[in-house]
C-alpha cells in the first residue's frame, strides 16, 4: 500500500534542518530495516522556491505501522524539526 507523509517544519527550524540534513539523507539511503520503500521524496519549499519548510514522502509499505516506525526513526523527527506530521493512505491513479 502507498502512504503519503506530509511534514511541516516548526517555525525557525531551518538551521536545525540544515544541521541534520546529512544524517537525514543517510537515514533515507537504506529503508530496508523498516520494511518500507521510498517511491518519491523531497523537501517542501516556501513560495520563493528555495527555502525548505517541510518534507514530503510517498512510501510503499505493508501497513501504516511500518510507515509510522520509519517516520519516528528519521533524524529530523529526533531533532524536533517537524511541527506537524500527517500520514495518509494514497491510491495512485496516474504517474
């Protein structure tokens, strides 16, 4: 099943995001311990098209439980960067 993770950074989180960015990318490089596959991911940006303000993931996983465990283990979660995270099932229609 597919799941979308939509995570919005807390106000003022950009310096912490940048400080934890390499750890976050390393974490994303091997998702096999969580039984999930990243279909697509990347930062959400402000209207200037440059300033990172959150994260978006499209994850393939057997169930929501694996997605939640994966998200909790992300270095960005541990650093308290995200103010709000929503995990929603997703049905692919196109693309």
